[in-house]
C-alpha cells in the first residue's frame, strides 16, 4: 500500500507540479487522520530529455530491470540529486526547502545547485540578517519578533519576582507588586497579539503549492575536459513565489507573482491564500474550517495557542496592582492562578503539536528542522509557566514561592530561545539542506 493512502484525499493540494513530480511514497505526517505535513518532489525533465538522477530515468530503469535475485547481495541504491520539500510549517512561513545530494557530481546530474544553508558561514549570514532586515509586511516575521519581545518582557518579570527571593537586599519598593504586576500584564498582552498574528498566518497559508525555485539553462565549464557544456542551474525565484510574504504592499496579501495576475487568474478559478481566491481573510468560513483547517495540524496548534494566550491574559490582568492586592486568597486562586495553569497547559499542547508537525512520523524527532526546535523550546516554556501556576496557591511558603518564581524564569528563557530561532527561521526563505544517507536512497512508490 502506498504510504500516503493512509491520508484522506482532497484536503491538501499535493499533486504533480508543472515542473515537479510528487514522490507519492514520501507523503507523510505524524497522524493519519489529519492532513499530511511532509511531501517530497523530484524535478521533471523536459519532454525527450532525461538527465541522470531524475525521477523519469529512475522509473524507466526500474521498469527495464529484471526481477531482483533474492539470493544475490543487494546492490547499492541509486541517489536522487535534488528534491523539493513541501512542509506545512514551511508553507505557512513562506519558505521553500530544497534537499540536495552534494555527493553527486554536476557532470553526472546536469544540475548546478546552490550551497547549503546549514554551514557556519550561512548561519552567520542569517544572524546578521536578523539585525539588518525588518520585513514588517511579512506576518511570519512579525509573529517571531512579537514573541521574542514578549519573552524578553517575561524574563524581566521573572527577575522582579525571583531576584528578591534570591538576594533580599536587592529588593526595592514596589518591585514585586508594581514591577512584577505591570510587566506580567504587558508580557501577557504581547503574547496575545503574537497569538492573533499566528492564527492569521495559519488562516492565510498558501494552498496552491509554492516551491520558489527556478531552473535556468546556462553554459558551464566542466573541469574534466575543460569544455563548455550546458547545465541546469537551480536558483531562487522570488518573482514566481506565490506566498503572500513577499508582497510589501500589505501585511497579508498576494504573492508578488500573483499580484500582477490576480484579476485574470481569479476569473479562471485560481486560488491563492484561500479557497475562494481572496488575498486576505480574518476568519475562514465554516465550510473551510470543517473540510480543511480542522484537519491541519499547524492550524490546530495555532488555535490552541490563541485560546491559551487569551486565558493566560486573564491572569495578567488580575495580577495588576490595585486588583490582586485587593482580592482574598480564594478569589486569587480562581482568577489569577487557575488561568495561569490552564493557559500554561495550552502552551504545552501547542508547543507539542508544533513539534510533531515537523516530524514525518510522530515517534521520529526531526532534529534537522528548525521548526522542531522552536516547538520543543515552546513546549519547555509552557511547562515552566504551568508549574508556576500550579505552585502559586501554596506560594505563602517561601520555598514554594521560590520555585514558582524560578519556573517563570527558566520558562521565559525557553520561550526566548524558541522565539529567537523562529526569528531566524522567518528570514531564511530558501533553506537548502544536505541529503543524508537514508534520504538519498530510492524507495519504490508502490
């Protein structure tokens, strides 16, 4: 049975692209009852042109090869030099992932490929980009920066609450009540804003399949015989990108390529961010929720994050000076600590779902994917905030108060790490990964 047959059809636009062929045995996701979150595509050669390492030649060779002799040693598997990766998280973030087998020589594959973006030099350029680029029209960048700012505020809040317990001599008047209460309210509000943007990002995810890479034929010097030979160069192509992230004219709108052709394509039934062709929506229709979004793992994680942040904001509001210092312990437990517990549990669940979304199988961690680490750190941060709320009702004891404040401290730092990685991720729109040994092997689509 084909691996992707476990997924219900028609809920994701996973089909052959004009220049790419879907590897149907490599459509996967952590849960079979939800939409797939991973798919792999191989370049499709032009008619009458078959290059070594492409899907068409491999399938032709497989058809011509005789039945394998089970008694003979298994021959080494061929390699596919280039694969385009479709991942649901990358699709929301406007990213176009490419996986390349750099062990395959150019003279054999016919492709000139971009360098990997996982080297130290490439990472250094990405970090520099974080302090030099501010694409305010990109909702994914706004999500990352907003959560980073919120995490910084929560770290400051944790210092206000925890430092006086560590060194009482450093405490100043109003540090816990005023400093802690006001910073908590601001931090919770910023998290709420970030969660709204996160939900808008999920609702306006591209549904048409955008790969963002172009194949250009050019002359190249082949070192072996020093002769000019035509090769196909794989290059980024922002002009062909269909994600809304590249459109600088509005926050969440059409991709650059579609903005010039929207009126014509809309008349032909072309879809962009939504199923009805609209470039932006605040809320999906009930039909879209029922048939698509409620089966999207990323949307479900974003929705849980939004509800969790909203409930957590209640604790931020009731913790303001003038409110929390005029409530009994019973009322404080109900309207301050309980919302922290419920909101923290929501953060845990959201982080876990974001982590699982990046995995091809629910039990197989995706350590090589940035989104996996983002979800993992947010999962840890949620544990810290939940632990603080759970210990809160007993915080009259000094030891419990210390641990509760400490949990907010390390939980805030976990959110900070995850948000910073997300900031880096939002600016790397064309990641190029190296193929590993298990990635390079060919598996039958049957």
